[in-house]
C-alpha cells in the first residue's frame, strides 16, 4: 500500500473546489455527457447512451480527429445537435473535463488510462462511468476510493457481464437462497484476443503494449464481477487474500511467428510480460473460495465457464450446457437444465426489459449497465457497481502480478471499505 503522500499525488487537483460545488438535482435536469475516447467501443457506448431518457452528449474527445468527427456526426444524426470536439493532442481530454455543460464523463480510453482520467474528472466535479478495469495499480485503486469519498461524485464501473440474462438469473437464485449458503464460485474470461494486440502493419496496438508491460490477470473484472455479486463480496463479506500462477507464452509467440514471421520481435522469448493464461485463487473473510481464470491466447472458440456451489445446490455454467442442481427439488445426484427454473427465477430486469436489452451488446449487459448508471445520476444515488467494487475487482490485476513474481506467494487484498462491508446491505439489482 502506498503512503498517504503518494495517494495525495493522485487525488490532489486544482479542481477540488469545483467538486464541492453542488450540481442541480439530477432528476430535474438533463444528464449531459462528455465521452472520452470515441473509437469503436466508445462510439458504441455513446450511441447506446443516447437511447436512454434525459441523456444528451455535449462533448466528445479523441486523439484521432477523424474519430471525433465521426462521433459528432452520429450524435447530430440522432439528436440534431452537434457536440463540441476535443482533439488537440493527448492532454486535450482535460479541457473537456474542465468545461461546463458536462455533468458526467464516460471514460472509454485504453485501460491503463482509466484511473487517472476518472480521478481528474471527479476532482473537476464530474460524475464518472468507467470502462473496465478501473485501475492498474493498488495505489490507483486507493486513489479512486479516496477521490470519490472526498468529492462526493458518483462513480460506476461499467462492468457489463453481471447484467447478462443467465448471470442475473443466477444472482436472483443466490439472493433467494435456493443454493443455501453460497461458499464457492468459479469464473473465467476465455477469449483469444491475440489479433487485437497488433495494428495492421504488425506494430503493437495499445492492447499489445499492455501485454508487453504487464503480467498476471490484466482483465479481471469480467470474470470476477458476476461471481463476486453471487457470493456477496463487499456486501457482508470481502476479498481477503489471493494467489496466482501463470503458464508460458507459447500461444502468444506462435501467433506472432505464424502471422509476421520468426524474426518479428513479438515472436522472441521475453517480449511479452503477460503469459498465455493466469489462474487466481481468492479467499474471502467469510472463508468463501473463488477460482478465476484469465486466458486470452488459447486457440479455441470464445466462451469460458462459471459455476457456483452452495450448501443446498449448485450451478454449472459451462458453455455447452447451463445446468443446476437443487437439493430437494432436483432428482438425486442429477443435473437439470437451468431453463427449467427460468419462469420461477428470471431476474425482474429481464422479465420487464429483456426484449429491449437483448438488442444491445454483451448479451444485453450494455443496455442494463448504462441504464443503471444514468438512473443513479437521475435519482442522485450511488450506482450498483460502485467505486468499492471497482477497486476490489481491479486490484486483482496488480496483485496477481505481484503474487507470480514472488514465487506464487499469497498476498493480502486491501480492505477498501475499511470494515464497512460487514454491515453493508445488498442494494441495486432490484435488491432492497
């Protein structure tokens, strides 16, 4: 953990005074959005934002002027109003964040920029919806927490995986105690993304640069988010410690060799810090166990697995079959299709708005995660995936690298809630 002086280096800002100035009540005004990063993902989330009531995009920013102009055109075609562009180099995002006419910022930039930009935005009095992960260091995680607490701005991690239909159904089942006390979960992100590490000319993309500089699970929140909610992490329990291991880099090297030739730099040993796959074991204060797998270099179809074990039942969410076993309801020692129980345990979000959500990306997750962010701003309340979830889930990124480098040593996970998790209720996700 960093010293207080180090943390102040992240949270100090010339715009602290702006943060203390109260915005008008959100429910009585439009929600004016500035979108920071309007590449393919940023432009998609911007377009989807415009479908939510009361949301207006007033500014867009990108270091590539053509992308910003394209985003302006999209907004103008949909709304008739053209947002202001910010394209004067890599620091021009600060000018957008400092401007009036923006209530909240969507941070859609490369992953290792998220924390600094979110912190700056909150210090400038803006609410933040951030793409994942939230941060790349434990110090950044603490800085996010402390900046949010100091400024009182709303912060939501836009982690969409918990909002897919089946994951929300499993959450509903877990909250309804049909599995008994949930004690164990497995989750994974298995997606061959080697192609995305390169530009067309063979140079590294920003994803490739991250893979070269960072080891461990550098994309933990897709896997960890859903299972953390199922197990009540940060809501009566917390992540306490973890240990990580990784495999070699054969997949990464083979891809570079086959696509660009054996002399390409990425085909050489030691080029990438990130290995083909990382396995992490996490233990909670309540003695629950999570197995997390991150695998972005395997030659296999997309799709991981998730599973859950409780004292009275289990869920097997492998890609080939979604199965459930409920003691006293299922035939003895026989799995049943999860679909059998959908009528009873479909999450109310999907019962009500599933048809609309299904048209959005990431299995409907994009619709719900944006809806929940904008609803939190409109109702002037904390969002369901808040800064404490963002910090706890994202801390796995640097801590997995630390565990691996220290001979797979178990490392402690900071208590970002400082003990408040013990009596913190489960809110959001239609929970009271």
